[in-house]
C-alpha cells in the first residue's frame, strides 16, 4: 500500500524556519517525482514545489522562491521541505504528493502556523 | 497566468445528478483531473486524463471536457459523495494548477 506520512509542522514566528519531512513507503520512491502542496480555507489547494526523481531538478511557486528548498533522500525514502523567512501567508496544511505524470496520491498533511 | 475556476458550491438530492464545472484557458491543451476531499482527509483522485476512473472509484463518477470547460458528473449522487472537489491541470511550464474548489452537498 502506498503511504506518505508528513511531519515537522508546528507553530513558528514570522521570519522563522521549519523543516517538513515526508516518509514514503509502499512504492519505489526513487522512481517518482514528488510535490509539496499547501491548503488553506481561503485559497484551497496551492502548489508549492516539486522535485524530479533524483533531486537534481527542482521548481517552486513564485510565492516561495528563494525562501523554500525542496530536497529528498532516496536512500531513506524521504522528501523534505526546508522553509525559511516564514510569513503569515505560508500558514496552512502542507501535503506531500506523488507524481505519475499527474498527482495520484497524497499524504494526510502537516499543519504549519506562522504567527507571533 | 492560468487559472481554473469552479463554482463555490453545488447541491444535489440523493439519487440525482450533480455536475461540477471547471473552466480555464489551459484546458483546451491539457487533460483535466479531479480530486475529492472529504472533511479532514487528504484529496483522492477520482478522474484522470479527462475521463478515466482510477481503480476503486465508483462508476457514477465520470469526466468530460469541451474546449476550455471540463465537467465532473456524479450520476446518482450518494450521501458519501459529499465533500470538496478540485479540478487540476498543469500550466505551460508543467507546474500543477488547482481549481478554486467546489463544495458538494447531498441533501
């Protein structure tokens, strides 16, 4: 069974940093591109970042470019999102998601709250 | 920039048909995909490549498209179909693009 389990969310002050992790199991993690997607009640689902299967190609939404870094450890079947210079508008539930030419499955998400 | 626009809400009586639309300039050139999200849960893919159903998705879910409009149809809606539905495609750079979301109420 394909499983994606996010962790690392929490409450952080504006300007702070946080590192999210996504543990993958049930499939050959190193064969798949992966994404991070944020969800808020106001915006709905918003794509944040993606990486190719070996981590050599990464892409970011304009709103997080220069502040967030996506990476992966294929030996540990884990996807990461390093978030810095956090803003209130970065608040939301962050999902990791697998790509099979489209997003086909999602984790349960981890909540990030940016507030003083 | 591309956007995908959906109606905020759709109501349907049990056993009737619900249609959820998704409009956007990217759609004539790209497939539409549809996700169902129930309260407190992760999204689930219900339609891919415009009209195909993943394994395990009931036949009452179907997808179609015409030009810049994609439609998700729930034929014979059931109470368990309540939730939020999002369309999805990719922009010219191949980056994911999500619709604004539609809340489906079965009552």
